[in-house]
């Protein structure tokens, strides 16, 4: 009896589309890949896969690790993904939700996600207040001392989290920055329990930020930030109902693929 072979996960009508298919396969993994591992997974000949990996590495879409055997996503591929997210949200329904949130809270608000070991601002609407911390979409902040970063880290398994933080520079930005892994683990336990994360002047002196997770998304947050003279940690907690309504609205926008702006219910 002839055994049926699993379908080749690398498919396409042209060499370019087969390269793209290989990129899709690698980008979907939460780990580095090796030539031998890809050979076993795809069934393609080793010389063919080696040539494809060389082409992708030469285009900066993949990067070979120091051991010479493993590959990860390159800066050009990550930048492409970030640009797609930035351009899809800046003028769309998410932006309308964010603007409504700023109108309600009176402070700067942003939508953020994880990129490598940093948090990137996908969208942001500034407060009309003259005293503010100005950041634009595309700005990056450290993962371990930002509200969004801690919120996303709290969703990971302890092993995932420690692996990421082991390669992230846990820099002491202020006297309140947590850099001890055990102290951070305790903070992540609280965040998972309470459903929000707080940056109490941990990244920048005088800046307070609170973030919540977008329902159904483990790597997307909505956050508000302001100078401590206007947004103390206690006052930040009072913004949670509005933040959670905005997060739910963004979740619906993503689920429906909506192109029309959606208001946040009062």
C-alpha cells in the first residue's frame, strides 16, 4: 500500500512565491529554525533549502545566529511587519477609537505591541494639554519598565518571559525601575490577577502610564499616559473603565475587519 505524503508546506508557482512561503513558515514560529529542522518539516532537499535561506539572509529578511546553524527573522522583515501595522491603524477605525478615548480622558493615549524585545507604538493621539511627553507612532520603549511591556510580558509563560528578558537590557532608567527578575515575576503575577499594568515613573521621571490588554490579543495594548502632576497612580486606576471600553471596541474592530470608525460607548 502506498503511503500518502504530507503536503509540502512550501508551495508557490514561482521561485519568489516559494521564498515567500518559506518566510511565512519561519515567521509563524516562536523559535529559531535550523536548516536540518526545515528539511525534516518540509521534505525539501537540503541544497534547495540552503540556497533559499542564503537568498533570504542576503536580503536581510532572515538573520543567521552566531552559532551559524540557526536562523531568525531579520530587521527588514520585522520593519515590513511594523509598517503594515502602522499604516493599517493610523487612519482607520482603531485611530477613531483612540481619538475618542483621548477626548474622554483628556490625556495622550496609544495602541502598542511587542516588537523583538521592545514595545512599539502602533498609533497615538496626543493630549491638547501644553505639558506632555511627545511620542509618535513608531516610537519604541523598553519592555521591562513600560506599562504595555509589562502587560504583554504577563501573558507569557514563565519560560517564554525569562528567555526574552535574558536577552533584553534590563536598564535602570529611574529609581523605580524593576531590574530583578524575581521582583518582575511578582509584578507579572499581580498584573495577571488585576488585569492592568502600571508604569509609575519607571521609564521616565514624572511620567505615569496605565495599560490594558485588547481582548483576544496577547500582544496588543491600549494605554494612557500623562505627567504625574495630572495622573497619579491612584488617578490612573480611575481611567480603567474607559481604557477597557476602548480595548473592547478595538477588539471588535479587529474581529469584524471594520473600515468605518467605531465610537467607544460612554
